[in-house]
């Protein structure tokens, strides 16, 4: 008898993800699962998003980290509802971890819930958490061939934010090549260029969020 | 009854790693397990190392990738013995994967075997493959707090190469802060600053390799 442990794990995960999704739907939350390599800019994107959404939509955050609560500390000044999950040795967030965070959030006070996954270009892509969309960040210092080398995450994502474009002159990263490689593994993947430190491109990203929210839940009822 | 799948997996892995290690010892191979985030510069380090070791010690490479054989293609021009492992969905190399590569390498013709792990700052640190040392690369664009956020890999490593120091002026990365954070999680961790694209610091890294080889196997018998 062969026991496929991984298949069992993923099936159990998907059931919990579906239950999370029902809870999010009931509360009118648009939920994004934000994934990237370590240091690609997830927390800085959250900071810029918190600033740009102010007065438009109410943001909540679940931040996953192996150790430390640095990310949630960075977000404190924006006075958002934030839950920090420390995963111990786990290299990704799964649906059960997200389920455990939900009782600590007032979901009816949140329009957009951003889930900051553990920095890892591999494992997080395998685990649904109940999100509407997976969004990933690739920084230009990581190289333009990454979609070919880590295809699953690019395949699973709806939007790719290419970050740190201020560093383009100092790298051999080609935006065209990166987009071509991304399209090879996922022809439907939207791409945007941003610089989370200077704020360049953040307007387009926030418009994308607002449009998705409106398409899903109608007008900006709570603005 | 509680079955700890992960403990069983790691114990089985360690047994195979010990068997690999015996094979390496018999052939006089100094073996390094090279780990980093995606795009931190592992393959470029291998290229610089191949150039710098020429005429000193004979280098061999096992390159692990989820998909694509791009890394081994980049190494072809150095005429090294290279085995490329494509791991499918696996986010790390384990001892069994390395064991499966060994019949494809003439180990008696290799002095230093560099194992390029999958780009991932989390999972590879848990799996021994039979190496003498774990070496990791952190690029300055990833941020100086990474030792605190991904402590296991920093704890398991003997040497930390801080790469892309040519980009220091364009980031808020502090070398001092990075080293202080690294020492907090591993007081024995050696650090070196390098730039794999310009070659800065590669001499010190290669001296480190040669010294470790000599300490282990005596004089450079095959030089």
C-alpha cells in the first residue's frame, strides 16, 4: 500500500480553505494571498497599500513569519487590524493557520484582507488559504528567469508585481524578458511595475484592488 | 497514536546523508551545501569559483532546481563535472536526491563538490545531504533583518556570504546590522562580503575553500 501523505495533506487543506472562504464571503472580505521570496518587498507593499487605501476601503492584514513579529510592528503605525502568525519551522501558511487567526479579527470591519505569506517562492503556492486571488511580488534583483525556475507560483497567481524597478539600472534584469517568461508559464498573469520604497506604480495596484472589490461586492459601500 | 511524519522523514534522511558522507570521505571530496533565496547569486558564485579554483583544486557541481536546466547550461563552458537535479515540486534537496546523482559523477576526479540547493531560505536548512559545511548567500537587496526572520538556515550554516555589495549604495541594507543579527542567531557564523558579478571578495572565499580542503585532506595532492 502506498500512502500519498502530500495528497492527503492538500485535500484536508483545501477543505479548510473552502470553509475560510465562506466566512470571508459572509463578511464581504476581498482576500489576497501575497507571496514572494524573502526580502522582495511584501511588508513595504503593505505599508504603501495602507496609506493609499485610507478613506477608500478598510484594510486588514494577517502577516505570516517563521519567527519574529517585526512585520506587524512595522504596520502598527497604520492602526490596522493586524494578526501576526509565527509559523515556527513551517515554510508557508496553510488554511488551518489562517482559520486560527480569524477569531482575532473583526472581519465585518474589513473590506480587503491581505495575507502576507512566509517569504518563499516555492511552498506557499501549494496551499490555498481561502483567498480570492494570489498575488506575487518579484524584485528585479532576483533575476528575470525566475518564472521558468519557480513556475508553480507564477502559474497560480493572478497578478505579478515587479518591484524595486528603481534598481533596474544596476542589474541585468530585463522587464521584457521577465514578462515573456511569466507569460510562458501563465498566459493570464497580469503584470505591474512598482517601486514600493518610492511609491511608483502603487496607484495602479490600488486601482486593481478597488476594481476587484467593486466587481465582487458592488459599490464601495463602506467608503 | 500520534505519528510524527516529519521526524520519521528527517531520521531517514539523516541515515542516507551519513551514507553519502562515507562515500565522499572515501573519495576525498570536500562537500558544501550552498543555500540561499531565489536569485541571491548561487550560480554566479559557482561560475566565479570555477574560474578561481582552476589549476588549484578540481571542482564538481550538483545543481538542484525545481524545473529547467538553466544552471547547468550556464556552467557548461567551465567544463566541470555537473549533474543537474530537477526536483519537480520539491522545495529542497534531500540526501536521497544527492545519492541518486552520485553514480553520474566520477568522484575520484573531484576535490571540491559544490551542491547548489533549490532557492529557498527555509526548507533546505532542515535536510542534511552529507555535506561538510553548509554555506549560505544573502544578497543585500533582501534586507539586513533576514537572520532574525529565517534563523534556522543562519544557525545551520558555517559561512555566510553577503553578496551584491555593489548595490549597497542603493539600498538601506546595513552590513553591521546584518552581521549583528547573524551573530545573534549563530555566534560561530563566519561572514564575508562579496560581489559575484564583479568578482570582489571571491579571493577570500576561494582561500576559505582551499584552507578547509587542506585542513581535511592535507596538502593539495592533486593540484
